[in-house]
C-alpha cells in the first residue's frame, strides 16, 4: 500500500523523495489555477522563492499574481546563498 506522503508528493508533481518536477533551467508549463507560489513549491521546493521565478520570466509576466495556463516559464537556478534574500523579498512583496 502506498503511503500518504507518496500520494501527496505525486499530487504535487514531486517524486517520493520530494524532488522537483522541473529542474533549474528547464521550462515549466503553467496549469490552470497555479500561481508563482505553487510553482515555486513544486519546482524549487520552497514557495517563498517565487520572486526568483518572477524575475526569470519578467519578459512574459506583467503582474506576478496573473498567470495563464499554457505559459512556459523558465525555472531558474537559485544559489543557496541567495535564498534568504529572495525569501525577504517575498515577505516584503506579500504572498502571490
């Protein structure tokens, strides 16, 4: 029988180990109802890193709270030393 963690991980698009569905540098196709917050959680493992996704895709995202199904977003590599600064930026901007 599958454990709940495996079922939840599959529902979020993660492996059982919690690895991201899209690796840095890859493209991620936005699904209906998704936000930068949910995509960051799914792809980089931390929803508070959504500003990094926004910066990497500013050419196609005018408002970070508005995404369209089918958009293809670049998943940036986020240096571990930058993560805390990105989290502070997210806190200052508010949840998206």
